[in-house]
């Protein structure tokens, strides 16, 4: 038994599983085995692409160049106000205008195609100027590809002109608003000036200020004359009263009223003492009555002059206010009348910066289709794809097929 157990042969070890790694030799063999198919596929792709490109009708490209440049305008209105329009466009803004629905529909009607199909034939290239920043000079090339060279040139010119019109409309948008506001403001200011002048004239005619001034001067002179008359009357009254006292004292001392006397105011006349006393008393009474009348007249003149002075002051203040209103409206009219021509001039000149610089010419040579280069690229792409497919096919192939 022991011998039999000793003679039992040992079990052979199981073979190791195949490795997943592929050596360079195996890759070479795989590509060598698949090479005819890869080369054939690349050749077929190159031939197909070449035939396809050669079968297409030739395409002509026409180019029109448009520019948007800042107009060298800065209007000095004679005051601290300066007017300088902002007429800059970025390339992004210009591109948005060029491919706007209205412009494309205008071109589509000319070519009788859809907007989506037309868009593929249009190319916009920035020649100079910043892409997304305002620049003082922007040049853009409008390129149109078409099978008909004349139509390509016509479409390029039409596209450039339509885009430039949209650019001008955009540039003039603010200028038009300023021009309208200035014109309306000038009309309103002129109407306000006419109303202020009419109010001034009506009030001047109503109050007759010159007549009030003349009346005030006349009252002032009358008041002065009254004051002088009162002063003279008081002086004369004082003298007469003194003379009367002297005469009365003499009458009391002499007791004879028939004595002849001569009055100071009438030295050429000789009166009796009683007659002189009576005459002086009459003169004193007359001066007192006249002085009382002058006092009343002076009060009346003073009251009237005060009333006229108040009326004249009110009228002067009101006339000054109306005159200031006229002057203010006149200054506003002058300012707007100065601004309006400048704004109108800028509105006319500023859009000149957006224009078609060079119109498209009818192309004489078709666009290069680069058949050889594109066919070679197609062969390379298909060949690379064939290599990838061959490697993937080798990777997923069942290993037992090799053993068989």
C-alpha cells in the first residue's frame, strides 16, 4: 500500500491565464493584417470626397467693406456747453445689426431663398477695430458666396448698405431725440416769450405808470408849495400879531382911537388907530383861515401822494417782475436758438461716419475648393478611424479563436 501511494504521480499545475496586455509585436501584426482594409477605406473616402467636391458648382465670393468712423465734430455753443455726439459702434453691435432679421429678410427677397439658408452664405469679418469695445474706426468686410458672381456682388453691396443704414439709424437715435427736444423747447420758449411780452404790455397800458409818475411829481411840487406857503403865512401872522399887540397897547395907553398911524404892511396909507387895529385884526383872521385851509390841503396832498406812491411802487414791482420774465424767456430763446442749429448740423453730419467704403466688384475667379487637401484630410480621418476600429475589434475578439 505504501508503495502504491509512493508511486502515485503528482498532479500537473494548471496553466496561467493569458495576459490582457498586448505587445507591440501583436499590435503590428494586427495592423498589418487589417492594413488592406484600412487603406482601402481611406482611399474610398478620399475619392468620394474628391468626386463630391468636383461635382459641386463653383462658388464665387464677393466682398464689400463698410466703415463706422467717429465724425470729427465738437460743437461749441459759445458758452460752457459743448456738444459732442457719441457715434461709436463695437464689432459685436455691428454684427448684431448685420445679422438682424430685417437685414436678412431684405437679402432673402433679393435671392429668393430662406433666411436660414442665406445665413450660411454670409460671412462678416472684422478688418480693424475692437471686437467688444468702442473704437473710433471700425472696418468690416461683408462677404457673400454665391454660384452667380454678379448676384454675389449685388448681395454683398445690398448687405453692406442695409447694415450701414441700420447703423446710421442707431447712431441717430439719440441725436434725433435731442433735436426733437431742442426744437420743441425752442417753440415753447418762443410762445412763452410772446405771452410774457403781451402781459408786460397789457399791464403797462393798464396802470399808466408814466401818468402815475407825473402825478406823483405834481403832488410833490404841490406839497412843497403848500409847505412854503404855510411857512410864509406863519411868519406874516406872527408879525401881524405883534403889530396888533403894539396897536392895542397904544390904544389902551392913549385912549384916543382917532390918532393917525401907519401900518407896517402899508406905509403909504395913513389910518386911524382904531381903523389900523381893525385892519390888522382882519388880516390876522384872514391869515389864520388861510393857514387852516393850507393845513387841510397839505394833509390831503400828503395822503394822496402816499396813495400814489404806493400804487407807483406796486406797479413798478409788478413791471419789474414782468420785465424779468420777458428777459428770462428772451435768454432761453437765445440759448435754444443757438443750440438748435448746432444740433441739426450734428444730426446731419454725424451719420456720415457710417458708410460703405468700397463696393463689391463682380468676382472673376471661383472660390478655391481645395479638393486635394480636403480629400487628403478625409483619407487621414478615415484611416485613423480604421486603426481605432481594428484595435477595438482585436481587443474584443475571443482569445480561444487563436487556439483553434
